């Protein structure tokens, strides 16, 4: 019999505990005990889960070896017309990722790329750039590769575009967003979550980004909100865990950290501003949404030290490694070739990385724009986003660099359309 989630409340810390090692020891002991109430041990549940994940991994490997495309590829025209084939919708749910061809016209995306260059040069960005303030993105060893720019005309035009809204609505609707008598988010209204730009020039050597997860770190185990998100895993009802169930996700919050995201994103995403080959230092994922269950249970096995969580630490992204997660690492798969105007999307819990590249062929330019549907959590963050927009400041989730405050050509409030105003919470 499955244990009642409320039978024995788990210890929880709504702010980072001072004694992290002690808290890890306590929560792991409590979780193992809670799961054992189901009548089966963590090891037994994990063995069944690993067998199911192994089937997914073998399928992905077989597709790669056969030269087939692991990532679902959807035409924007089908999203716009509501004619996405059912088998493609099913593949999006299965893989947790997608490339949407032609989200924006090719020539428009190329023009946006040039407009960004004009914007930063006109405002003497390179003369004033003081180096990467974000330790995580500084690891790519290209200066600058990540531009701390948020309020350019192209970024805001893309964020408030009806074409972007259509894609975000399609992706949001893959989730179960109504349950337990609540609507957890509005799939047809997105918050305008501002993020940065990447511009990587031809000939670049880039170290890429290691395999990781952006959902959170120790807070996924220790906060009451995330304990509810992963309630099935933590009660021994592992088979009922659904990575597409939005219940409690919009209530859960992360510990303050340089790597945190204040908003709830159904999908992370970027818009291509240049044509990019699949072998030119591009995004890779482990396209198995259910792998999150593997990641959450793996630290509870007895080969992991009692005061550790497989390398997970506060103020760092959630690491995935050959040491602790070799099965998942076998499934790492890159995106196909993309063209300027295509968009690339991956479920918020999907393991991902950016491949290293030497002497890159062509530009590698993107705007980071996720799907972040309107919900109480995103509405709260929108208050600070509005202020950042109006003043040209860096948003709260990012280093306080504020390059754009006095820049000429910054997107202005009178240029907002209805999508933009609703996305910033300026109108209902």
C-alpha cells in the first residue's frame, strides 16, 4: 500500500540551512523512511525505474545509430493552423523537447541579429564591457559570448510576437495545468521573462557548458513546495510521477542563489539568430523527462555518502555525471541543424549541456526566450521585471550590470502591444 504523503511530515527548510551536511543527512533518512512505508525499499523502486529509463535510452541510441532525428521537429505553420500531427505531439511529450521550424521568417531573424550588433555598437558596449559577472557562463571562455543585454528592439519584438505566443501556448498546453481544484497557470498568457543574448563568432573555441539541470539544487529535496512537486517519488508511488503535472510547481520557490530562476518555466528556449550546424557547439539534452525521477532518487541509494546528494550543492547548477548517472549520460543527444528564425525548446526538468567547439564554422547566435506561463509565481516576479524594463536595468535574476539604462534605441513602453502589456502585468 502506498503511504499517505501527509502521514509523516518531512523535515523542510524554507531557507538554506546553516548546516547543509546535517540537513542532507536528516532529509535523506526521512525520505528513505517515508518511501519504505510503501512496502518497498528505495533500491527496489529505483531498480524498476532504472529498467524503464533503460528502455528509453536504448531507443534513443538506436535512433541515433540509424541516423534518425531524436529531437521532434515541428513546422510553425502547423502550430499556427492547429494541425501538428498527433504523432509529433506524442513525441514532444515523450522527448520533452522540440525544434520549431520557421517560428520567425529567416530574413527577419538575420535582421534582428544585425540590429543587435547596431544597438550594442551604437551604445559603446564593447568599450564599456567589464567582463562576465556570471561565473557559470564565464566558463565558456569567450569574451563576450553571453551579452548581458535584455531590452533591445529585437528581443522585445520577439517576446511579444503573436508567433512566439502561439508556440508558447502550444508548449504550455502539453502540461496538465488544472488539477486538485486549481488552475496552476494560464497556458495562453505568458510572462515576458527577460534573458540574455549569445553571440559566438566564427573561429571561436568554446568550452561549452557541462551536463546539468536548471530546476534547482538542494532546495528540490528540502523545501516544502518541491516536496509536494515530487510527492509521488517521496511517498513510494514512483509509477504515478508525471513530469508534465504542474501541480504545486507554481508554489515552489528556490533558495536565493546566482543560479536560481524566480519564474516557473514550462520550457526553456532560444530563438536562433544565425544558421547553425548540429556539430558546432550546440545544445544537447537527455531527452527523457522522466529522468527527473532518476535524479531525485539516485542520492538515496546506499552507495552515496549520507551527507551528500551526488554532487548537488547550493549556488550551483544540478550536476549530472558519468560517476553518478552513467545510464542517463548515454542518452545525451544534440539538436539538428537549425536556421535563423527557428526556435529550440526543452522541458524545464530536462538535463542539458552545450557542446564544446574548436574553430567554429559560422556564427552561433541566439536570444534566450522561454515559455513562462502566467501564474502567481510569475506574476510576483513580473513586478521587478516591469521596473527593470522601465529603467533599462538588468532583471532581478541576473547580475546587476545595468548596461542599458542610458542606451539609445532601447525598446520603450509605448511600443508594447497587448501581448507585451499582459506579459508584464500592465493589463489583465
